[in-house]
């Protein structure tokens, strides 16, 4: 393997805003890849700032093509 970063295409990306185990508001990304569900923490500061001001809930990302970078 040349890199620990993967750039993958996902069919549908869902942004989850909720409370983490410390009781703080948090943003996660939800998607399926190879028939496996994933829900990693968001690390994009612009996305986090945009969604932290919203109510807790689930927000679908509307886009013709959605890609995510995953660090292993």
C-alpha cells in the first residue's frame, strides 16, 4: 500500500448532528461502502461549522457525485 489515505466515491452521504459521549454537540458523516455502513467523525472544519449551528438531526448531502477521503 502506497498511502494510508483513500479517496472513495459514495452513493449517498448523510450528515448526522448529535451529542457525543461527552455530552457535546458533534458532526458525523454516514455512508455505505462495499455494503458496510460507516459513521466517522467529520474532520472538515467548514462542514463542521456549517452543521453545528443546525438542530440535531440527519441531513442528506445532495450532490450528483460525492467523494470522501478516509484515513486509515
